[in-house]
C-alpha cells in the first residue's frame, strides 16, 4: 500500500491577526490528496498572530524579532524538513492565495514532473493593476538576465517544492530578494521548474 505523502503548508506571517484565522480555516476545511501540516512562521509579530494561528491548529514557529520574508521562508522550510514533509508549499498569510489552487500547484510534484512549481498570477492578468504588471515583467526580465531562468511570475508567493529540492535550496536572503534567490538556486541545482 502506497504511503500518503505529507505536505507542509508554510505561511510566513507578520502582524496578520486580522486575516490569519480565515486563511487557516480555509486551509483546514479544504480536502487534499495528502496528509497536511500547516506551519506558521510568526516573524516578530506585535499582535495576536501566533496565538490565533495556534488556536487554529497550526504549528507555530516564532522569530522573536522581525527578520524578513526570506528568513521566515527559510525557517519554515527547515521546520518542514525536520517534520518529515515530502512536499512543501509557501502560502501568503494575507488571504491573497486560494486553498483551491493547492492541488493544481502540487500535482506536478506528485507526478514527478517537477522539483519546483510556481503558481503564476501572470498567466491570467485580469484584475492586476497595469503598473504591477509592468513591475512584474521587469522582475521576470531581471531573473532571466541574472539567472537564465524563464518565468512569468518571479515574485509569486505561491511556490511548491519536493523534499529533495527544498533540501538543496539555500535561503540566505532576509527580505523580498528571496524570490530571486530561489530562481538562482533552481538554476544552480538544475531543478525542474513548472509554472501553473
């Protein structure tokens, strides 16, 4: 009998008390073809983010001070690896991602067709402000020039990794430059990238 893979949903959060409860409720209610564990990395919040996350059944890992998005993602990935996750997905705490998208994003990993999957917002640009589309296009161009990796959404926060890929990726950036750093790691380790 095949063992059900374990998925860690990693949520970096700082002062997200207004949204984290709803996000976690939707993630808990949504059925997935995997065993799931939700890890909230409280990045030095001064509000009730950690307490709300814990009361909603999440594993909470805390940074005593704000270290930035990159550091929170790195902490979450390490916690997921220690917890025995076979797959991991990063998910924003502010409610901009939909739990319904998770099966689509992890499917290439489950089928062993990818090592890293990016949930791209740029395949359907409806509702995205024009200036944001331009900024995202410039970030994608920079990613291609610096790292020779083509992507339609280099800044997406919805990313999935196999255990093997997550074990190779080294997150050293503390802030938002982590998005570019991940693409450098994809290139350096010749990881198979798929966008959904």
